[in-house]
C-alpha cells in the first residue's frame, strides 16, 4: 500500500475500532448490572432492552431476610476507619523513608514491599487464631487490623514516590524562611503531595470496601460486610439475579462517586507515585 494518506486513515480507523471495543468490554458488564437491577424476576432472564423498570429489587435487599442496611454500615465503618488510620501512618512513614538517611532504610522499605507478596490464604489462619484469642472475631476492629496489613504497605510505597519526586530545595527554602520540620511538613510538603494522598486514600478505601476473603472468615453475623452479605442473596429458584445486581450497584456507587470527585488526580497519582 503506497498511499500514505490512505494508510493514515486506516490506522486512525483501527485505533477508533480498538478504542470502541475496549469501551464496550469495560462498560458492558456495568450496563448489564445496572439494567438487571431494574428488572423483575421474569425480565432478568430476557435480553430485551425495553422493559418496565422497577425499584422493588432495592427495596427487597434492604428488607427481611436480606437486610443489607447493617452490612452497608459495617463496610462503611471498616473502610473509612482503615483509611483514617492508614493514610496518616503511611504519609509519615513514606516521608521518613524518603527524606531521612538511616541504617537499614532500604531494607525496611523492601520488607514493607515484601508483605504485598504474601498470599492472603497463608495469613488467614494465624489472623483467625489471634483474633479468636483476643475475642475480636465478628467485630469490625478485626477487619480494620487485617485491612491495615495490606493497605498500609501499599500506601507507603505509593506515597514514597511522591515524596521522592518533590524537590528537596522546596523544603530547604521553607527552612530558610524560619519553618521547622513539622511546619514545613504541614504547610509545604503535605499540600504538594496531596494528589498522592488522595489517590492512596481512594485505593485503600476500595481495597477495604471490596474485600471478601477475610470478611468471610472473620465475621459471622454482627459484623458481616456488604460483599459477604450479597453472596447470601438466594431464594427458592437459586440465585436472585435481579437482587444480586441491585446489591452490586450498591457496592459500585460509592467507588464511582469517589472516582468522579478525584478523577483529575488519578493519572498524576498513578504515574508519579509508581514511576518516580
């Protein structure tokens, strides 16, 4: 093919088709869940695009016997508590590792990262035995402790990239102006790395909000989380797909809302935090 203009148009057309294909495969499951959550028990088994929408599924999952209301509260409590504890600790640890030189610093950082490679099933039994001895089984605090074990190292890793990317000269200028280290950290460093803090907080929240494995093992009735509660939605005809879809929408909505509010920080947060 010798025509450059034709080759350029074909290349642009291929890019458009590839982009549309990716968008379709990403959005199709979300669209299916959204539509299924508005269908009744008959329409959910059909592929019709036009049907009479209903909110009965959402009313059903917040009523007996499913009653997802308390489970939503537990998930929110555990997720926000995890973020509230993990992010300040991660920011402090990342700042110290990035800005201070001490013996074994690199070893400490490698050890923090190494915890991310431990399979969850390996530590499940030790955690269960520990919490059973401490009387923490079926409590939100057991979940908070477990979730901190994997959200905190990840947040430290990401935030260290932001601190490393911040020129030291900015902080030195604050020292010259009379600020001590805490004042510099509060008024200069933290505002400049706020995109990384927000992105780390969102990822920590998503990890805690969506977590299923530990919640299934460590909770029984009082502290059952939303993901565990959804898998119990069954009836005489087996899985209640329309109610499962409604529960899935309840899980997705907080994540979509948070992503919408901080979307401008995502690209900067992922690239700087991961690559610098």
